[in-house]
């Protein structure tokens, strides 16, 4: 009977243990959710996670200072509360009887500050981990058989037996790892005086890999993570962020001798910004992830054993990222102290961004001082909020679940057909979701439905995909149309042959030539434009003619420049999208910049050459430059046309065309200067450099004038305004 | 042993009952006894208030220091001379509403240091005056004294027919005004006429003078304030409406205040862009109703407060108990003058001085207190009382003639995008494609449709009416209209006369003479500009010809959320939002006179008289932490008079919850569509739309319709006459045609009167 009562007592007790409230029928979340498109722009999307529960008391006790959350594989939630107090009735170690305070007659109690609270999957209380040795628990890490607790005051890692705790609530300390014995961590003493301090070992967060090696993220650990083996012996440093040395110091160090550099180093050291990781995580495959709060461009890094970072240098992130969690689909969650929660896919592409800081509105789901994030196997997100003293949970929406399922089917199982259904469902909720289009495209590729795949990739601006799909389409087209193509080629050859034969008899070529010549005589511009071909065949001769014989005019040169401009615009518009991206390009602006550079060049070159005994006039330079750039007119149209039948596999042809064009132009420009101004080779090179420098100076000058002018205008405008209104 | 076992059994029984009771507190209360209970499973889980069917009568004695000033058959008004405090007796049930807690002995408490003198004065004073004294605000009460303890407030009382008139003079700061308090039928009315407000410091605004300027006036902020009420709540007009129960221990000691009809853009600065270049936090739901309510005991006694005049400058305040005082408070403050930033540097935003408007905001302050008793004393009764008030004042005129379940589609026809050289039009739905889309929708089984066409007019840099050649031209447009006529589709054209996307001569100016603009967060435009509302009639007059030419009979008007503001013109004259309101009335009257109906997106209460369809109906409050439940306050007020349409369902994430909410509130669904792929919109001003193509949405529209149809076809357009929370996560809505809809948001089935309500479903009775 007694047992039964006890059972009920514990049952009711347990029931009271964790109190939380649920947000049920909110049709709204207090934040917007964004995803990124393939150009890394944020675009709005339907809610990914909605605020769910708020856990604020356990055992009727409010949290004191939440530090960290961890969820193990069996969904036990470990809540680190560094100031949480536990009262424990003291027992006689031998008899097991409760000790009585001789003065008050009350049971003798001991108060532990700092504890780890453990809840089970249903958020029912399991027990608390506290220990005589633990002073300020900061974080935990849990493996199958051990619970690691990091104490920042003791700068130690405590390892408890997990099973004993979960089954019998017994707190058995298995091991304690303190400062490693390796000399690097030890202070150096000479004659009893400390001459240098050892490398700091101040663990904050840890992860443990399958072999039991411990990766320690420590305060002030400039060399990155500290890697210890399972017994706490130092192995190596790992995964440090690159140093950020100020540019000036970097330039200076090139010119300094070794001794000078050593001296300078001491000063530079103070200026170097060390980006020390703020938190870390490990995934099932053993990749280590770090998050650094002082970097905004790539705050999260994914390292393999050799310390190589897999993630892109410019992923979407935020400053002040402080916590990281790896989900079950190899997705990565990042939490910033601004209250933003980021979810990335396995390659570091942003899937979702949501959340925010609550300043005054007091809405469920917004955060105040978030410190830690974790996720259970139901994909429920838990975020610890230190100032609100609560744990906020977020529930994934159906949309998000579908995305996770799609990723699972797609990456883990490689089941493209299954993933296709998910992607199609996702597009019903966000048709701008690029990953879904790419996934669909991949699925279509497997079905050899290249056109559908091309369409999907095109939506998503996924260039590799577009190229592959186009390759397929081209292949299919060629297969079915090869006969026609061959037939047309044969016909063309025959026609050419006929022309050759009849031309001899009727003299067609001569007649056409005659007509053109007549036209050339009549209209000078046409003559000068057609001269282009002669010029390109004999450029040196051409420069001579331009300079001495006035072979071309400013009008024609301007037409050539215009033609080049048009071609560049056409290049943006019509070149295959896989070679020239079409997003975010403002052609007008680009053309304007090009025109400006051209004008600067003509002016600078003329000025420089005037003082360096150059013979050419400004007009000569203007005209000759236009002719030197004429290869663009010949080659660019071909490239544009060709690009539309090329894929990434034949990218070499595209690049070859481009290179030819550039080299040809450069060659002509070089000889243009040399011949127009009648310089030697060495002088030409010098003049070119000086011209560039002059361009730079003129550019700077214009910029200053512009800035000052604007200020001046603003002042005048304001004075006038004052006068009118007063 | 036998004796012992008895005790054990008892103990077990007790423990078991605790256990079961606790179960009920959690989610497992599937079978609760039915009653008219308030048990919405909101954020704070169960909130239960028993509705008494029996009428209570109260026996409350009014202290002698209160003198009777006016009396009629149902009400009696008493007041206290020194504090101008009020006691209003509701003769129907004997309940007395006091403007402060009379049970306390303040003098004694002050002496014993239980309460500070300032606080005691603030609580008792009928009127509080907040002033700017050289930049720092000060709160002045009617009980203020000088250092010698002599009163510095001069109050002269005149009697009125049904009340009194107090000439109040804050002699120490040289500000005076008149307060009129009188009974009007069953209501109490409090007024401060604008003409009576005088700041008579002769040196005001002169250099070197320590100006004390009027900032805001609080009237009777403690009227209805209460420490706790087991069966009462405060009704907050946030979004669709919300209630806060008056527990002894508030779960969250949080206050809330928000401007009625949105913030005044004349004083505020443009929001700063976040580091991520996107808005992360949704704005709070707007307050579209100039009312609040305090229910001291459900079904017995309550109070509805209407800001009858001056709502444009009113701010609603809810104060939790145990923040500054032991009372739950709910009141309006009225702003007469606001400080604004006068920038002195174009680059450094920190370099500014505070500017103060010269003339206080021009409006007559008038607040009406409607005493509720019996069945009226709950949020339904309160809403109906306000509805009756609106009907009486001709704000709500015609009942809906043919209540109908209709689905609305907003179709984006044309957008704008950055082109190669200049902005270019992006046609997204040709006129003939509109017809195709509607036909496709019809094949899904939807019959009664409303359609709004929205197109960006590049010439006006705004969403205005224009028939464009690139969309198919005159003929296609006419064909489209003919098609709508034939198919009995209500067509309206989307126009926004308030917001434009380029600064122009029509742009209004803030008090600091900067252009009035707000962050827009679309790919195309970072800001939108606000047109001078006063020019609205002129703008509409100009467009009338075109509307007549193309036979436009209905407009869907947007942008009014930004239309009420204080602004300055080129000659430095300040214009007050009252003028804007008059201009809006004038403009809408022009449309009405020309037989053009007007649907308005999320209209404020002052617009109701011109609303033909209520679009963007709020479905939720801001879900603030301290709120006990979201209620359909707006729906209770306007249903039966204005057809209600939901915000776009394209973007809902918790679908079932949203759809259930439509059923619960009786609101019609609405979608936004485009003929072209949504990618076309990606770089335009509609870049926030991420799913709009009919091909993507077809399945969803069909599923939603199948879900909504059984309920909405019998309730949509009828008046929502009753609404209550049956139990955790279960609501009951009754409509004027006698149909009752029981909605179950829970993950489990629920029984209601022998009827099984499926999990996350509903039943129509």
C-alpha cells in the first residue's frame, strides 16, 4: 500500500514539475521569415517555424541564469542554469540517515548553486546534476554514456555517468579534466618569478567525437579550438579563424627586413583582430562546426579532420552569432544574440531566417537575450533566453517539414522521384523557392526531361543546371535533326560551288565589288567603316594612314564606339545566361563607366604624349583607339551567337574567343600608341603606365571636385531656402 | 488495520482528484461540462469565467464627499469637488463606477508612507495634465500644491443641466481649460472643448523663457481601474480585439500602449533599416476602433468607453497591476503637442534639437462612457453597444441585403521594375488573362467571386487607375468588364491615393519639414511617400472622368492607414489630422455621389460610413504575452453591415488555424494572383509576394474552399450575434440567421451538446 501511495505522490509531483504554456491558435507569428535565393538575396517566405511553448519553471522554480541547452539522441533536454539553486538534505555517508541541524532541529540542507536540469522528451522532469566541485556550469555535451559539464570558474570539464543518472538519478563523477599538462599551457617561472603566462585554457563549450576526443572552445583561445584526447592530454589546436591584419601593416610587412618586421610585429600584434570562435558543434560524420560572433560574412565554418573549411566565404549571416546546432537532416541552425535564428542546408546555403529581438512589444516568440539553441528529433527548436529566463520552443510548419523530407529523400536517400513530390508541394507555398526548383530540375534531369529541367533551373538561376539541361536538349535536338543539319550543310556547299562556277561566267563578285566601291566613293562614312577590314589586315599601315593621310574621321570613330557600346549591351542581353548572369546588372551604368574610362584614356594619353614628344594629336588618338578596339565588332557578335549553343563543357571555346578579342585589342592599342606618337617600344610601355597613372589622378580629382561641389551646392541651396522662408 | 486502510483510501481519492483536476488544466480537458464559459486555450492555456445567468444587484454606498449633480431614471452622477472625481450610479443594478478607489484612506496612507503623495494625487485627480517643462515631461494633478501646501490649481464649478462644468486653471504653469461632465441619456459624456484650452503665459516661446507647454491630457485614467475581478476582464481594441483577465497575480506585469488609428507620421522618423536589410519583426496589429472596455463582472456590470472626438490624437493604454499601482488600468491619453526632431546635420542623425509645435493639436476632446449591465456586460454586449452607437450616428447604415459566401481575388496586372536605362513596366496579367484565370477558378467550383485588379501606373508612380495598351488596351478591358457582368462577378479597381513611390509636389511634409516617407522594403523601392491627404478630393475629382468612361463602379482603396497625420505646408502652417479626416470624407462622398462604391483595406472606425466591403479584416490581435484571449471585436461590431474579407490566404503558414478562424469569425477568403509566373514579380514593387500564380495555387484554393464552404455558405454576411469560448481551444459563434458554428482548434475531438466536433475542425448547427 505504501508503495502505491508513493507512486501516486511521485506521479502528481512529476506532473507539476515543468510548467509551460502553449501558444495554440495563433494564426500569426510575430516575425517575418526569409529564405535566400540562389543569388543570396533574402526573399520573404511563408513561416518556417511558429512559436510554440514557453518553459519558465521547473519544479516550481524559475530559471536563474540560463546558459546552455543540449538535446541528446534520446531527446533528453539538458538545461544548464549557472545560478540555479538546489537544496539537498544532507545524509550520513555511512548510515544513509538524514542529518539534523543540532540548533534548529531541522534536517541539515546543503544548497548547491549551478546545476544542469534534465527533462525527458515529453518535457517531464528527470533530475538535476549538481556536484560539490561544480561552481559555474556553462555548458554540457552528452554522448551515449557520458554527460560532460563545463565549468568556467573551475576551468574544468566534469564527466558524469549518463545511464546511472537517467535510470537512477545517481550523480557519478567519472572523470574530471582540468588544464592540460602540456608545457604550452604552463606558466614559465625563473627564480620563482613568472616570466610568461601559459596559453589560456578557459573552456566554454565542448564537443566530443566518436573516439572520445574533446574539442574545447575556450575564452581567449586565439589558436582556435583546443583538441584533447579522451584522457585530457593536449593534442593540437584546430579550426582557428584567419587573422585580420590591418591592410597598411600587411603592405608594410612586404618592405620590411626581418629584424624590422620583428619589431613592428609587436605593434601590429595589438592591432590584429583575433576572431575567436564563440561556440561549436559536431555532426554525425564527425565534421566540426564553429561559430564566430565577430564575423558577419562567414560566421559558421564546417571543418573536416584536417581543418579545411567547407563553407563559402560569403554565406548569409549576422554579427553576434553565438550558438549553433546540427539538425538531423545535416541542416545547421545558428542563433545570433540579436534574436535571429538561421537555418542552413548542409552546404551552408541559407534556408530560413526568422525571429527577432523584443524591445517593448512583449510578443510570444520574440527573444530578449538568446544564448543557446538546440533541436529534438521532432524538429522542435529550443532557444534559451537569458533575460526573460525562459526557454522558447518553435514548431516547424508543414512547409518546413516538407522541405526537410525533401532534403532527406534527395540527399540521404537519393530518391529523386520522391523528392519531386515534396518539391512540388513546397512550390505551392512559395513559388520563388529556388532550392525546390533546383530539386525539381534534378528530378527532371533523371527522367531525361531536359526542357522541364531547363525551365526549373532557369527560374532558380542555377547555371550549372541550365548548362547540363541545355546539353541534354542540344543532344536530343541533334539526334533528331542530324539529317536535316547534314542536308543543309551539303546544300550550302553545293550552292557555294555553283556560285563559284557561275561567278566566273557572269562576274557577280566583281559587280558587287563595283557597287560597293561606288557607294564608298559616295558616302565617306561607309568607306571609312569598310576601311576597318583593311586596317585589321595591315594595322601598322593603318595607323600610318590614319595619322598621315587622314584616312578616317571623328564621325566614323564615334560610330565605331557606338557600335561597340551596342554590342556590349547586346552581350548582356543575348549571351547565354550561364556565361553572363542577368541579375542585378544595370547596363546603362556599365556603359557609362566604360565611356568615362574611354574619355579619360583619350585625354590622359594625349596629355601624357604631348609632354613626352608624342606626334599624335587628340583626334589621332581618338580615331586610332576606336580602330584598335574594332576586333570587338568582329568577334563579339560571334561569341554572342556561339554562346547560345555552348554549355559549360565547351566553355573553353567561349573563353578562347574572348581571349583572342582582348589580346588582339591590346596588341593594336600598344602599336597604336607606338606608331601614332612614333615611340620606341620601351617608351611606349612607359607612356602607357604614365597614362594609366594620369587617368587615376584625373579620376581622383574629378571625385573630389564632385564631392566638394555637392556640398557647395547644398550650402547654397540651404542659404537660399533660409532666405526665402525667413 | 481496517481503520488505517480507510485513511489510505481517502488519501488515494484526494490524490487522484488532484491528478484529474490537473489533467483538466492541461490539454486533456476534452469533456468539460457545457456552460457559457470563457475558456479559450490561448497562450496562458485555460481561462475560465463563468457567465452568470442570474442578474445580480449591487448595494454600494456612495461616500458623502461625493455630491449628486445630475440624475435621471437610470443613472445618477456624483462628483467630488476638489478632485473632480466621479461616481456614476447605474440604477438598473445599483453598481457604482468610481474614478478612483474610494476604499482607501489616502491621507493616512501618505502619512504612513504607504503611498507617495504624488501617486495618491495622480490616482485621485480626475484630470491629469502632462506638460513639457524644458524638455522633461511632468505630470500635473488637480491636487498639486506649492511648497507651502497651498493649492496651485484653481477650479471653478458651474452647473450644467445634466452635469457640471469645471473651469480648471493650472496657475503654476499658466494653462487652463474647461471640463464638462454630463449625463446624456444612459451615457456619461466628458468633454474638453478646444476653445477653452489656453496657454496664457505671455512669454511663451520667447527666448530665455522656461516654457511649460501642454503635452497631453489624461481624463479619468483610474475610472474603472480595479485590483482584481474573478470574473472580469479588460477589452483591448488591438487588432481584431483582445481581452485580459483581471487575475490577482498577473502572469506578466506588462503595459501596453498604442496610438488609435496608427502613429502620426508627422512627428515620427522613418524606421531605420536593420543590419540584414529586411524587416524582421512584424508591426503590431493596428488599433482601428476608438474604444475600450472594462468588464468588472461578466453578465452583470461593465463599461464601454468611446473616444467620440479626438480619437486621431488618442493613445490607448493598458496598465497591468503591480507595475506602478495595484490596479489594472485602461484609458486613453490625448496628445496636444508632440516634440519632434529638428535635424541640424544632413549626415549625422544624432545632431538634432527638439522642436515643439506652436499651436496645440486642434480637436475637441469628447469621451463617452456607456454603462453596461446584464447580458450586455461582456465583450459581445460591449461590441453590440458600440455597434448601436455607430448605427445611431449613421456610421453603419445598411444591413447586408443578400448575405453570401464570396471569394475575393486581387489580381496584379502591372508592376514596375528597374530597366536597362529607366524603370520599366512589368505586365503580369493581361486583361484577357484575367478572364482566363477567373474561368479557371470557376472550374474549381467557386461560383460567387469578387475581383480586384491592381496595376502600377508608372506615370503616377503609384497604384492608380489606368487602362494600358500593353495589358490589352480599351477593347480587352471592356471585354473583361463585360465578362464580369455576365458572370455576376463584383469588380473593383485597386487604387492608392495616399502612397506614392516618388517624392512630388503632392508629398506631405513632417513638422520638421522633411518629406513624409516610410520604409517600403520592396526590391524596387526603399521608401514610399505619403501624399497630402488634404488634396485627396482634388485627386479623386480629376480621376472621375476616367472612372465614368470605363464604367468603373467600385474602387478598392488602400493606404488609409497612413492618411491621418499632422503636417506642415510650404508656408509653415500646421495642418491637423482633423483636416485630413474631413478631406477623406469629402473625397469619399464625391465617389459615393458618383455611384462609385468603395471597399477599403483595414479601415479605421471613422471610415465605416463609406465602407462597402471590409477588406483585410483583422483575424487576430498582436498576441501580446499578457493577453488572455483574442476576440472578434471588430467582427462583432461590423458583421451584418459590412461584408468581411480576410487578408491574403496565399501567405498563411498554419493553414488549418487560419481557415478555422475564418469560420469562427465568418470572414470570406481572399487571395492575390498573377497571370505570369511569380518570378516576374521578384524584382518589382510586389517583391514581397512569393506565391501568386494560379497554377501553383489552384490546389490550395480548391482545398480551402472545400473546407470553408459548408460553414461560410450559411453564415457569411450574417451578423455575428454571439461568441464565446466553450472550453480550451473550442469556440462557439452564433449568427443572426440562427446558425451556430462550433470550432475546435485542438488536436483531439470534442463533444458539444452531444455533437462531436472533430479535431482541428468545426460543426455547423
